[in-house]
RNA sequence: GCGCCCGUAGCUCAGCCGGAUAGAGCACAGGAUUCCUAAUCCUGGGGUCGCAGGUUCGAAUCCUGCCGGGCGCGCCA
């Protein structure tokens, strides 16, 4: 339960009551009204801009209106003080009992604390990774992979029905090159001299086992056969093998998709033709010639009539080609089919997670979704900017030969999945970031994962200490929910409780914005509050979590500690990370 | 040339669909440890929020134009 929603209701009701009483006009629009914690805690617990937003339509001065609303609010229960401040803010100071109830509710819920029905069970499709099945995942895929997976978890937590999807680009020319590369390895496995892998094919070592498998299965059947004999079969086999490899890499990172959609199947099923016919029937397709891009004309540019989608009618900058010169579909054409397929499967809300190099593709895809869904589908594209891999501040060379980090798997093996998963989200997705191999595994408060885990470890340490001091006391969550938490009145204690109480709101806000990194910052901030309270107990022994002479107070503080634990576990759960009980 | 992203303290970055004196970490200076993990905590200095306009009760946040950096720009995916 997001506590700020409760006060939003109370404030809106006050406004309605004033309207009913004739003090304000009827039917005021409250959609721009905000109810949130003020930036400065000295201003109170809850702040609203109601008076400033409604002043104009009510034809009143903001502060006068604020005072009118404030008078109503003063009659509400569990509000200790109502102040009008600044240009017309109304600040509420809540009774301590409100916060105590929040803590009680949090530990009562345990790991499900923060779960929300905010999304109302609406279906959301999150498509991420979608790397070409031409080799193992590399470092450049790491950020989008983690981002998509954690965003999906976040949306689930916020009450959406989420499907994790991977679009397999198994139809274009690249998978033909892949098949030819595998064929060379097949010949190699049978003792033929293949020399250097030609330009345009895939030279990676990972295709050697594929070649051997093909040799084992087929013998010399294709050794001197023409391409038409083997291409399709080797392509299918190799793509499947690559997808198996990619799934293993993803599993090592803790990532599992629900649906893998094949581009080839979309094409073969006629979905792309259908998209074309539909768009054509609605007049969104024509044959025309595009202008060459200014400033960077390709060397082999020649004007050529193409089959174009009128993307400009839906907000794009230029119209986009649907067919290649050989008559086959462009990637864009089949990706439209992909999104139509998703839309038809019930996903009006779609999210795609792409790398920065695909940013120029966003508008056309959104235009297409608009066109094929009649405006009923919404596509949000989250672009993950580049990650620069460093080690002690020095850039790590990504050469394929040097044995340095090239693959996602190597990164995961080096620093562990938890660190990759958390650290990739310590920055907004649309800003570039550095990932420093040595810094991310070091302890210290500048390492967010470590700092949050340290708070978790301290929670468990206190828990162990309390159990040793009061061995006969029931400290189960249900017992602690009945602890006398009203005796937690120190400012630092209340601050921590308020942070715990703010967790559901943080989930909803992060989910609405499609910004999982906010969860990382929330956890870091709460860990800081906890570490501060810990140290206060060192300076003032009466604030220690375990007080030998006061069993009741100790239980109340155990409840607080379990509240912190609950939020950390709940939050790390979104990242797919287990909280630690000890630092070793 | 065009599009997208970024520009906030010396450095790395937050800033919640506009809100009240702009926040953290690192670095720097000082301080807290017979006491639940000091890998922590506290105090301090340090900012024309790239620049210039605009929108309004109010702008780091929204709009426009510049400047600087990154990514991308027909028949690749």
C-alpha cells in the first residue's frame, strides 16, 4: 500500500467537500495535484501543491486556498500538524502511529512487501537481448540484457503481467554467412585445408565444435556438394546451436525468456505479407526514391525506386524501405510483423530494449506500431547507451585475440552475476557508463552493491546478537509484527521507518517511468540511513539495537531491523540477487 | 547536413511525468573504535545546473536556438 495514495484521497476529499459546501467551484480538475514527500524533511512528511494548482480555477490566492484546505485537513485523524508554506504548499506532519503501522504492515508482508496492484494485471511485453544468433553474447549485450530483465521483474512487482521476449533474427543474410562459416568448419573437421576464414564470414572458434558435430552427423555427404544442398539444413542446425549457446550465457546471468519468436517463422507464416497488404490497403505504402543522406553519402549510392512505408505520416523523419533490391523483406518489414504478432497476442503495451547503435531506428518502429495497431498499441523503446569496460581506470581492449574480455560469459565468470546485474543499473539507461572490473568487486561505500549487502549483513548480525541475548524469545516475523514498535521515537529510527514506508511508492514510480535504476538508488539511500543509525548506537548506547536490560525495546528494534531486511531482500529480489547474511 | 542521447561540485553521477535554501559518492581537511562488523559513521570547504531566449505563481526539469561530447544515418540486423 502506497501511503501517499491514502493522503491523496484525503486531500481530494477535502477539496470535494469544500466544493459541496459552496466554498469552491464544483468539478475542479485534480489531475495535476501531487502528493509526495517534500525534498526537505523539515517541511514535514507529506506535501501537496493542491492550492497552487487549484488557485486559478478557484479564482483565489494560493495561500488563502491553502489555508482553507488546511483547515479541513486538520480535522483528519493521525495528522499532527498542517502548515501552509512558501508559495502555497500544504505540508502535513503525520502522527508517529502512522509510521509505526507502516512498519508493522511491512514485516507482516515479508518478502511480498512492495508488491503492488498498480499495474492492474495488464499485459506488458518486454523484448530484450534479441541478439543475432551468430555467436556468443559479447560485452556490449550485457547492459541491455540486465536492464530488460530487471525492468521485467520490476513491472511484475508493480502488478503487471509481464512476458519476457527474445526476437531471433534468423532470417537475414547474416545467418546465411553463419551457415557458410559452419560449413567451412565442417570441411576442416573432415581434414580439408580451409585457410583463412574469408572476409564477411564468422571466424570465431566457437564454430569449430559445430563443424565437428556436422561431420559426425553427416560424414562426407556434403564435402564437395553445392551450397544449395546443405545451406538450409546447416543454417537451421547452426542457428539452433547458437541459440543454445546464447541461452547458456543468459542462464549464467540468471536471465530466462518466456518466448523466443523466430523471424524466419514470421516470414514463412506469411505474417510479413499480411503486414504489407494491410498497410498497402490503408495507403501507407508507395514506390519512391529516397534522397541520399546528406553529409555522408555512401560510395555506391545510386538513386533507386523502393517500396516505402509512409513513416513520415506517423512522426518519422523519412519514409522507410520495406524491400531490399533482391525483393526480399528488409529487417524493418519483418520487425513490423514481429510487433503486430505481439500486439495480436494481447500486448497493447510493448517495451523494446535496444543498444545505442539502434537509436536511429526508434521513430520508424513506433510509427509502424502506430500504423498496424490503429493507434491502440504503445511501444516504449529503452535505449541503453554504451558501456566502457575499464580496469583500474584503464580501458580494457576488446580485441578478439588478446584473451581479454570479449564475451558476456567471461565478464560474468570474472565478477559474478550479482555484480553485473546490480552495477549495470547504477546509472540511467540513457547515459554512458564505465564498468570497472576491479572497482566493482572492491568493498567500500562507493560500491553500491557492496554497500547494500553490508547493510544486509549487519541486519543479520544484529539478529544473531538478539537471538543470543534473548534465546527464549520468539522473533518470527509474525511475533515481531506485534512488538511494541511505538517506542521507536528517535529521529534516526523514524527516518528509517519512513524510508521503509516509502518502498511501495518507489516501486510504482520506477515502474511507471520504466527506470529500474531508481531501485538501486533507493536501496543505497536506505542502506545509508541504516548505517547511520548503527553508528548512533555506538555513540549513544541507548540506541543500540540489542539492549540486554530491555527486552521489549530490543524486540521493537528487531522489528525495525527486519523491516530494513525486508526491503533490501525485496529490492535485491528485483535484481535477481540474494541478500548476504555475512561479509566474507 | 539530419536524427537520438548526454552536458549539474576538481572527478563519477542522482535529482521522482515544474515546486520551497540544487543532493550523494570519490578526492581534500579534521574527528568518532575498551561498546551489536570502523570495509562504517560524523563535521567542513567546494556549483554562473553548457550558453542565450521563451512558457508561468515557480524551470536543473518543459519549448526554441546555439556550443561541446557520444551513437547512428537506402538495398545490415
